[in-house]
């Protein structure tokens, strides 16, 4: 993993962890539902940000290597990216 991206991804993961602990406390304290939903939506946004970092790292490292190898490895890289794209599209639907 690229050092800068790893550092940023770990930072984002720690933020998400804190957000989830906050949501858990809100539920335990029976906070107002809309306030809890607002926080869960913030977590989803944070997860999208983390996913973007992970995709960036994958493109800059693994996909680059797979394309340089060519042949079936290149095809594998394309298939992986299409799978990630489809997962995202299904989540949005």
C-alpha cells in the first residue's frame, strides 16, 4: 500500500470507528431518530471517502502492475474494476 494513502485510510477508518461509537451511544441514550439517521448518513459518506482512497491505491499499485503484465492479468484487472463498479451501482439502486 502506498504510504500516504495508507496513512490517510487509517485516519479515515479511525474517524469512522469514532462515529460508530457515537451512534451506539445515541441509540443507548435513545436520542432523537433523525439525529441518529443524520449520523449514520455521515458514516456512509466517510465510508465512501475511505473506498475512494482504497480504489486509488488499487489503481496506482495492483492495477498498474496487472496492466504492465498484460494478457490474462490485464483482463483480470478489468474484471475486478467492473465488479467494483457493479457493486457500487447496485448499492446506489
